C-alpha cells in the first residue's frame, strides 16, 4: 500500500480512506491522492495557468476535502470542485458563483454564520452542516469518468461512515450527487427503495434512516436561466434541514 496520503490506485484509495480514524485524518489523506492521472494532470494544469482575474493567487491544485461541522446532521453533496473555485481556494464551493448561491442560502436558513465564502480563512462556519462532493478533484468539462467516480467513492464512503452517528439528511445538488448519495448509502448497508428514486428538485426519499433531498445544482447554467431561483433553493434547504432536525 502507498504511504498514507499518497493513494496510488483504486485499491490504495479504499485502504487509505478506510484507515482514517476521524474526519481530520480523512481530509489530510485525501489531499494527497493522485489515483486518477487525468484528474491530477487537469487540476495541476489549471493551477499552473490560473485565470487572469485571479492573477497573483496561488492555486490549491489538489483534491478538495469536505468542510463544516464534524458532527453534522445534514450533508450537502455536490459533484466536484470547480476549476477556479475549490481547485483554487482549497475549500469546496468556495470562491465560485455556485458557492455564492449555496452559502447565501445556508445563511438565510440560519445554518451558516455569513452569506459568502471567498477563501479558506474567511471565517465561515456551518452549524450542523458539512459540505462535500462526490468527486474531490476538478474534472475537465466538469465531467468525471465512471472510473474516476468509482475510485473517488471510497473517500465519500468513509466520510459518511464517520458522520453516520449524527447524520440524518443529505441534500444532493444535482443528479450526479443524487445518484452518489443513493450509492454511498447502499454501500453502507441501507436498502434502497424500489424502483430506485429518480432525481428531481425537492425529490425526497428515505434510505436507511437518512432522508435524501434533491435540489437543482446552483450552477450558473441553472441560476442564470431561472431553472433554480433563490426561493427554490431556500425551499430545498429548509426541507433538508427539517429532515435533519436543524429547525425549531
């Protein structure tokens, strides 16, 4: 097996992730993962070139760990870090337009102490919530391959396992995250409903004592076109928060 934090192939990823005794160790090990050559090359290429609007900033350029309350009752699950968002800042949904929408919505729901997130050290804290992604490296075209998805799943498996004593709900941002949420809960031993629930905005299903809630992803493609409005986002967040027992 590769040294901790230097995952080299799918078998190593599963072994290294499973050996993490807490979320801090899991996050530290994850940030050293180099298991998927295409993703490693892309994230590092983006980090080296940067973007003119972020001139002078040093990109993170590594896998991006989850963030938030270590005893979270609600897990907010996205697809993957944005090339110039989490791949730049080192914190999931931080420094991009999707994150602007998400954290503003969490703030309106009383689950975040501030409505925006621009860097890892900006003071943002989450109450009862952890935010994560199904794939931890920024993928080309925002589209990981099935092999990359499956290799990376070991990190999410262990993350959910460590959260399981408190976890009551998952808010899945988009169809990819919805399917990943169903899959990780099934691998944890939960029996999935039959037929398997389809993704939709505010779709809800119960899986092994966890409530899975769907929400359109707060991507610019959805928010600019009005497919997802602030009211729709707020409604999905409140529904997931209620399922998690985070509302009075």
